[in-house]
C-alpha cells in the first residue's frame, strides 16, 4: 500500500496535516472536510470514508474522526445514517 493514494472523489485524505495550536484536531479535520465540500471535491451525496478507515489514513483515532463527523452534522454539511455511513448533504434537503 506504500505510495498508494486512497481518495473519496478528489480528496486526498493523506494531505490532512495537524496544525499546532489551540484548535482541536477534530475541528481541524472538520474544517478540512468542509473546505473539500466547498471546493466541490466532495459533491452532494458523496459518501465519506468509514471512521476507522479515515482514522488510519490521517493517523488519528476513530474518536477524533467521529467528533469531526458530529461537528459536520451540526453544521448541516453531512448527514449520518447508522449502518449506512455518512454523506455530504444535498442542498435544499432537510
């Protein structure tokens, strides 16, 4: 798997880099994903990687990824379905 790029649409998850400072990592990750949505790298209806898979890709715990996902749900950018995964929301849908 060395040198292999795992992506969702045009997102290179391995490009996520933790920035030193007071901002928690889960907020940084949520902002990274939000920026990908805003750029159109993750389109409406796109499925996000499973929490464990994304945690492995970025080198952080599944709990960090789960907290980022919850924040994205609160922001209205992602919807989460137990057993089915998390998806980028479709504009105009409740």
